C-alpha cells in the first residue's frame, strides 16, 4: 500500500467513525411511551434539541460526502 492509499484509508476510516457517532447521537423522532405519562420535553427543550440535531445532521451529511468521495478515490487508486 503506497502513501496515497494510506492517507485515503485513514480519511475513510475517520469519516466512517465520525458518521457512526453522529448518527448515534441524534435523538429519535419517536416520543414513545413517555408522551402518555407527561414525560415529554417542553417546548424550549425541543427547540434546543432540534438545533443540536440540525448540527449533527449537517456533520453526518458532510461525513457521508467525504466517505463516498474517499471510497471512490480508493477504488480509483487501488
């Protein structure tokens, strides 16, 4: 494996790990049984979470783009 392949492999692995972490950190769209008992978040808590989820979604999209680009580059180099 040459130097270019090593760099692309490292970037591919890092983008995959960051993508996995950001997807796992995003909150679920379901409220579940907590909504029945009144344990659902307040209005202000939801807007705060939505802002954080928007940032996580953006990071996920960027990492996905990097992942796809590095996968294609790895195929072309290899």
